[in-house]
C-alpha cells in the first residue's frame, strides 16, 4: 500500500510526547512489512535545529504557493529520511507559521493562528502529493492538527489525481486536545458551509477539528483497545463520547509498540549488569546498584518499588501519595523519578525528608536514570486515572519488573494481574478503584509474592516474553488500512 502519514510531531526531529514517538517508529515498521510510506510534518524551528546540530539540512524539493479561502502562503517542500530507514520525510516549510519558539506556539502578535497554521499544513500536504506525483492509498492523520485531511478528502479536495482512490484513517493519541476554536474561524478552513453544521465541525457554538476527523475518516483508531471503549463513556470521553459512540462501528484500539532495541536488558548500555529471562542474575546486581545510588540499605529484604512519571493528576499521584505511609510502614524502599506540578514535587520532597532511608525523590527528567530504575526495581507503580496506552509498564515487563497498575486504558491491555491461580499467564498486579488503600493492598500483596521465588520468576518470565514490538502494532494498522479501503 502507498501510505502517507500527516503528523504534527515526528521523533527525532520535533516532538513533545507519544505522538512523535509513534510517528517516528510506526512508518519504519510499516515499511519493513513492504509498504511505501511517506511522512509529512511541519518544518518547525526544532527540526531545523536538529539538522543544524548535525551540520546537515534537508534537501529542498519544491517551492509552491498554497491558496485557500482568500489566503495565499508560500510553501517550500523539504526532504530527508527517517533515521536508520529509507522512509522519506517531507517537511512543509513556511517560516511565518512554523519558525517559532515552541512546536505548539500558536500566537503571533497576540493573534492565535493555530487554525491557519494547521489548515496550511493539511492543504500543503494535498498540494505536495500532487507535485510529487504520489498515488495515495491511505492517508493516516493524527490528533487534531491533521484532522482536517479526512474532512478535505470527504469534501472532494483530492488533489489532481493523488487521492482519487485514497481512504482515510484517523488516530487519536490525546483526546483532551481537540482543536476547538471560535466559530468565526470556520471561514479560514475553506470548506463548504455543509461542514459548519452540528453533524460536522460545529461543537457547542465553536468548531472542533477532532470531531471532524472522527466523523469523516473511514476508520478511527486510538492507542489501546480498552481506551477505545472507555472514550465512548462520559467519564473518559472529554465531551466527544457521544460522537465516538455514534461512530463506534469504525473505531478500534491498537497498542503502541516500544523500541525493543533501546529497551533490551541483554544489551542496555546503561545497566551495571545485563540480564535476560533465562538468566536473571544480572537483575540482582542492578537492584543492588540502584539501592546504593538511592542511599538505601542494600541488604534489606524489603521490596524496591518505583514510580516514573510526569507529575500531573492524570498519573494518579493522589492515589500514590495516599498509599505512601502504609508502604513505608511495611519497610518498602521507594524511588520516584519525575517532574511536573509543584504540588507533587513538594509532596515527594517532603516524603523523602520524613523517611530518607526509605524514600528517594529524584525531581528531574533523566532518561538514562529511568533505565536503571526500571531494571533495578521489583515493582513499578502506575496508578493512572486514565492511560491511553502507557509505555513504562511495557518497559518494566521487558525488564522483569512487575507492574502494579490501575486497570484502565492501555494498562489493562498490557498487564495481566496475578490472582493466585493464574501464574502461568499473569505478568503483574492490578486494581480498579481510586482508593489509595487499594493501591497499597495490591502493592503489598504483590510484594508478598516475592517470598515464593518460583512464582515470582514465572511472573517475570511471562512479562519478559510478551511482544510489544512495533512490528506487532504495524500488522494491526495494516488490517485497519484494509478495512478503510474496503478490501
Ligand atoms: P506519558 O506519555 O503520558 O508521559 P508514558 O508512560 O506513555 O506516559 O510515557 C512516559 C515516558 O516518559 C516513558 O518513556 C518514561 O520513562 C518517560 N519519563 C517520564 N518522566 C521521566 C523522567 N522524569 N525522567 C526520565 N524519563 C521520564
């Protein structure tokens, strides 16, 4: 299939989170399955700086003018390759729109022009495909920034011939950013008034671009099967649950993959000792080194429990804070790594001050330390209130660290909770409520299993055998593309 990705972020050029990781990895995995994949993304200042740091610059391919709805803006099309692949990335360049301090910096001269920026981006892609002579089968767009593409295709804006038979797939990575703007911005989209109705982009008197993507794409996905179900409820739907219920016939969830080369305990250069599912001895060394680094007693029999997270309410940190006193009572050693809301940073610093021999709070962003923590811990806590997919639990599973998770979203899809009778398949521990007592009890019961070395090892090995590769995800996207094309 000829597939194009339209995305506001691509790792390693410019990213703020999971969207960039997915769009940096999935195209490569699809290409390995034999598809022709081309990625389109804005040429932000961050991307320019990425090339500049390497003394490189992308190749200029074409200059053109993008015209719509009374607008006319110049566009330069630049070309590079996704690193370690032969997947082309085309950058849509226009310094007025994209040469700004932050990727999502939508304010210039006090005027918020996010709608215009990403309208230009989507229209630029359609023109670029025409100029490149691409024959597109599937347009895969992501989050609100490229949600207009399925709408444009539906409206008949299909380039000269590039999109004649193209189907559209729309992936929601973060339902909470919907591209909602004042209704007066509708004119900037250059769409027929048909699309201004409540059956299209209108949303409580505003326009909502994500809503348009959901309605007009041939298939809609999100990043885990459980989250795909949850977002159809008022609790998780961020106001779009009704629209998602209406379109559930074309909605599915596909788990993100992880970089299994970067996160491989047998070859991880950041660990004091490598280890594997068959030989876990190195993991004991990692644990000892981590305890030493944290200033904890290295001979203690107590479990070593960790949490690595952005410090935001989504991550269930109130639940965790409520469980800390009881966990400390059991003698557990606890490590926290993260940054974010001052309220949480202060609370973790206070917990460390109160129990310095058992609690360590590393308030920083440190990816290498994250590797050491995940390798050296017995248990990794993820009590998230909601979690579209989640990565840390998958890293933990690969490193024989048993996750303790709130069974929501991707956490429910990747961790099989141990219940005393399913040691053959279980990979961690889980709970449902938001009561700190349940997190505490589940963690305590989990830690108790360490006393039964055979069961513990079995659970570790079950998790280490799980397949979280991008190849696995790519095969599922292939099926969604086929459904979108009706083949
Ligand atoms: P989210 O994308 O919502 O933050 P995920 O679990 O999907 O949550 O991904 C978080 C990623 O960021 C993981 O790779 C995690 O290890 C990493 N991470 C988060 N905070 C830190 C930190 N302070 N230091 C290092 N890595 C971090």
